[in-house]
């Protein structure tokens, strides 16, 4: 009688799963800088910006293990920089560009424009 | 005959002492973010910006010991954010605003404009 034990809302399908996202107005500059001081996380932000569309985690080639990459995406999500959602089993990522711009005017553009190498 | 042993350039006076400053074009975004991820260092930058003139280290009230404060000024100097020089025994500090703007357009303004508290 397994079915009778399933009460309340049905189990979420893969399509429904959306991890929690902070409101940008709760994010501090400290969190943003701690997220972006890591060069791999800046690479993710740059590639999402260049793509101009949602990208699956696996599409962005990073010089770290898959689990470390997952951690980096998590930190960016917690800092309000990216939005994640699932389509099927793929986790897709997008920059929260406009929301971020409202909270930190000019910061993302300045960081993306800044040269990484000298 | 101590005088005869002093050859070459005379000993620097306090007024002459200028610590080494990096060229901005050698500074990486990584160095800048590592410098500015520290809230005390951001406080120094904000106060120098607000003052609009050179400030002695001791004029800026920081929640750290004097030696830690000296370290923070050193990190900012190494990251190309401030210029230091001596007048008498006072070490004066100024933002390298224009030079920094050339190398990292918009970044300092965006960081200074960003709210520290939520």
C-alpha cells in the first residue's frame, strides 16, 4: 500500500526542481566579492555572459572536477549572480544580469570588461 | 672617518622616502579583487575617495591594530589602488583613481557605489 503513504504534494518531477535563490536585495557586496574573487567562478560568469542564453553546467569547460564545478555554481547562485533550473536532468544556468544591475549598478559590466591577463 | 665611507647618493631623507608602486598595467583583476574582498581595505578606499585628498594612515579609523592597518595599506598599494608617500614622518595615502580607471574602467566607481550593508 505504498501509494496510500504518499500524502500531500506529489513528488517533484525533474522539470519542477528549482533550487532556492536569494533575493538580490539581501545580497551584500562582501558575498559578491567572495564569489567573484575565484577565477573559475569569474570564468563561469564570463561564459554565461558571452553565451547570452542558459547553459548547462557541463557545457562550460572548467579546469576543475565536476563536484568542484558544482560547488562553484552553488556559490554563484548563493551570491545572487546566477539562476539555476532543471530541464529534464540538465541543470541550466543563466546570469541574473538585470536584477544584479539594479542592486550593484555597473559592477558586473566593469568586472566582465576587466582584463584577466596582463 | 665615517664621512668618507658615505659614497654615492646621500641617505634618503624622510621627505624622499617613497615605497615602490607597481605600474597599473601590470596589475591583474585577481590582485584587485583579492585586495578589495577585505572589508577593511574597502573602508580605506571609500574614505580616501570621500576625502578627495591625501590622508595619513592614522586619520582613517579602522577596527584593527596599527600593524594590521599598515598591512592593509600595503596590500592596497601592491594592488595599484593607492599611492603612498611621506611628508616628514607621516605616510600619506591617495587613491590612484585616474590610473586605475584607465586599467579597470568603471570598477572603482561601481564598487564605491555598491552598498556595504543590507
